[in-house]
C-alpha cells in the first residue's frame, strides 16, 4: 500500500539561527498590507456588482 504524502508549499526567509532584520520585517509587513487592500477592493467590487443585478 502506497502512502500519500502532502507536499507543503513553504517559503523560507532567512535561516533558523538568524532572526529577520528590521528592514525585512517592515518590507514583509508592507507587502501583506498591500495584499489585504487589494483583496478588500476586489471584495467591494464583487458586492457592488451583485447588488446591481436584480434577482
């Protein structure tokens, strides 16, 4: 019987022995905020389109 293994999609930033620098932390934080803003804008567009369509 063959075992199924799950392949994980993981990105490593830095090493285990070295913590992130302040610049790296800030750049990651900015990137995540931008993603959330984009997702929020697309959610608003979807809700406006669904409101306009009569059922």
